[in-house]
């Protein structure tokens, strides 16, 4: 008996979202500074982008795939520069010693930030295409099955970000403000490093 496309998609979404990268660093940083809801909002932006790329792969939208490949360079340039900008903001905008946070970030703004960052990395589409091909899914003539697959990708990715933000939220309750400030600085350096790495690949 074959596994339901929804469950397949959830497993794929979870496995692609789980490796720690710049979005994971952003999710942890936002949770520590602004709370679980804001950190989860960051993750949902990435989950939405994962679902969008999963949709391209699942429905076999080759025209969209070709367009993304054509503009991969400019998209990667934007993503790398944006990561460097976010890293610098994390360093410059750290709260003063003894304070845990500055004004909390807007959940909508955080969601949009991670959505744009994830969409600016067309390599995510390649990951979905390869995984779908290896598992014999995607490009399905059945629109219902493809839709369930994409819904599963979103659910699996969102589940990972819920786990990560919840775990970071538990750590937030135990960390002193000075430690949260230090983590903000370290995360800024990590984001800048990811940005430079992305730019170096152009």
C-alpha cells in the first residue's frame, strides 16, 4: 500500500526544513528576542516558500522552473546581500546590556523577510525536484494528489519551525538578558557569514 501524498509531502517538507541554515538562525534569534509567536512567524515564511517551490516541482511547472533558473544569479545576489544586511542589523541593533529586547518586531514583517529570503534561493527548488524524483512523486497528472503533496510539504515544514521556535522559547525563559544579547551578536555574525558565502557562489 503506497503512502498517502499528504504524508509523503509532510516527510519531505520536514526533512528539507530541518537542516540548520540562515532561516533557522533567524527563527532562533527572533524567538529569543521577541517570543515564540514571532519566531514561528519567521518559520511560516520559510514554510510558505517551501510550499511554493514544492508546487512548482509537484505540478511540473517547467516554465516557472526555467524562469527561476534564468534569474538565479540576481536572486542569489539579493539573498546574499539581504542576509548581510540582517546580520549587520542584528549586530548594530542589539539591546543595551541588561535589557533583553528592543521594540518587538512585527510578525508580518518577520514572515515577509523569511519568505523573501527562502524564495531568493532557487536551490530549494532543485532539492524538491531531486527528492520528488527519487521517491517517484511530483509532476503527477493527478492534480488532487499533487495538491495533497504540496499541502503536506507546508505542514511538514511548519511543524519543524513550530518545534524549533518552541524549543527556543523554552531556552528564552532560562537565559539571562546578557546571554540573549550575546546570542543576538553571534547570530548576526552567522547571518553575515551565510550572506558572504551566498555572494561568493555567484
